[in-house]
């Protein structure tokens, strides 16, 4: 699954106003954190993840691991925050960040 540049631009615009849903601290990527990211992606489709510790390479490695294990796409990564997207098969209009109106 690969998203187009136009879609990435649209997701970045939508994600600008979002707050991080999950924070990954110095302990890294645990099973509970992965489960919470999976739940958030199922509900919201587009989420921000904040990295509270680590250097650029470790943040990139964790982002890649999240995308690979949860089958999602990285829309943007700036500093300590990543914007991640995964299309839901049955989105809830009240929860989805893609379907809600600003």
C-alpha cells in the first residue's frame, strides 16, 4: 500500500491540527504501545505519534517498525512527531479524522 503525493499533502493538512495520540518514551515500542497505536488507527485512521526520547535514527527505525507491523503509511515525520495513516474498512464518521469536518 502506497499513498500518492497528493494524498500525503491532504493528510498533512488534516494532521496539522491533530494532537499526538500516543507517546513513545525511552522504553521504546512495547506490545501495549503497539496495541494502542493499532486501536487508534482503527478508530481515527490518521494519528500523530510523539517520540519523547531517542535520536533521529532510532525514531526513524521505530516509525518503520510501526508501519511494517501495523500495515500503515508514514505521511509525515517532523522532529519528534510522526503522522501515520491507515485506511479503515468501516470508518466511524464520529471518530475518523478523515471524515470529520473542521
